[in-house]
C-alpha cells in the first residue's frame, strides 16, 4: 500500500512566506508614511498662509496686530484669545490666539488640549513686535520695528533684509512636536551675529535679541533634526494692506 503525502506547507515554507509578506508590507508602508507626511506639511504651509492673512485682516479691522495668547487653562474664558497687552519689556513669544483670529487651534500634527496638564503639542508659536501690537497706539506709516526679530536658515543666512526685520513670526514645530535649531532658544542672539542688530543702531545689545530659524527641513518625520515650518509678516506687506483698507493714508 502506498502512502500519499499530505498537501500543505512545512514550517520552513510558512516562515519564508511570512518573511516575504513582511518585507512587502514594510516596503509599502514606508512610501505611504512619506506621502502622509508630505500631505501634512503641505497642509501646514497652507494654514500658515491663511494665518498670515488672518493677521492682516485683524490689523485692517483694528489698526494693530494681536498679542499672543499665554493662558494655559482651557477652562477659562481667555484661553485662545489674544492677551490684552504685550508691548512691555521684554516682549515674549506665546501661542497664536486662534480664537481671536478664527484659525485652526493646532497644526496637522497637534492635538487640542483639554486640561492644564496637557502639553501644547502642535500649537502654533507666535511672536509679534511690540510697536505693532499696541491697541493704545495704532500703527502709522512711521512705525518701525523695535524688537529686531531676525530669521536665518540652517546655514545661518538671513531670510529677511537686515533693514526690514519681521513684525510678526508664526511657526509650527512640525512632526517632532518641538522647536528645533535656533527656535529652541530664540532669545539672546548677540550683536554681530546674523540678525543681531542693536535698537537704534547702537553698538551694543546687552540683553541679546530674538533670533529664529526657518528654511528647509533636515531629516524625516519625527526623527528630523529640524522640521519647523516658519512664516513671517513683513512691514511692507502690512502697510500695503492697511493702505488698501483705508487704515493708512
């Protein structure tokens, strides 16, 4: 009597098949993850442009730019609203007043907070020059930047003209959810460094000056060493919109 060999896979054959499937799935997941990240960055760039337009709209209505929001308690009325005053010394970075501007609360990587203990992951960072955010002294054609905000790329080259420092800066911390490069410690750029300009043209600035970083990302996704996405509002653009709206002569 002949014995018939039972059909099926051996353990070795099954292991090889599973290994091949794992390689195929892994090969498909990497491009999918890269595509998803590219879509998030494209969406963040679009939202940054919309935020800049919202800032311009606020200035056209009110004659000044909003202060950052610094309230950390989601349960209070001031949460997400612009602080009433931010033109003291020194001016500080805060978060974008999303409720005041009517823009998204967080970037494409963020999650809204529900308690004071929740981290500010994905919230838009915002800095404004004090001379352009004073409700008691509306913007005029003679208004000049006072805080000497500067932005460089990862090579240290200025992204703005030395004589036209930004009046406002907005940025997303990207997929790794933390400021990178110069944005990790944005205060204290000494005079003489890119963006180090003393107020009034004096030779010293003992307190240092606000120095930010924009430009291309370095690395991929959450492992990037620099993936912040930064945009700024220039004085010429602001004046152009205020003149067009009849806010300035």
